[in-house]
């Protein structure tokens, strides 16, 4: 599966640090409208890391064949 150009950036929401995965243009700038793919804070990031193998299995079993 091919993904649109993207990158991870740290940001802040209501005084708390968050990590965002954003769509970017050719120059590496965030796409203005609907540029955020996903964002989450420390606690969700920790849960994701604890379950990364299950997440990988989910992605692999649901990949679209092109």
C-alpha cells in the first residue's frame, strides 16, 4: 500500500504535548485542510507501543491487494 507524503510532528493541545501524523506537500509543509491524519498524547502512544504487534497483524490482515 502506498501512502501520501506524511511526517510526525510534536504539537500541543490544551497545554499537553501530543504527537501528530500529518499530510505534507512537496515542500514538506502541512497540507492546510484536513492535514492531520491522527493525533494522540502520551497515554495513547504508550498503549499503542504495548500493542504494536497486534496492530501490525491487523494492518497485514487487512491490506488491500493492488
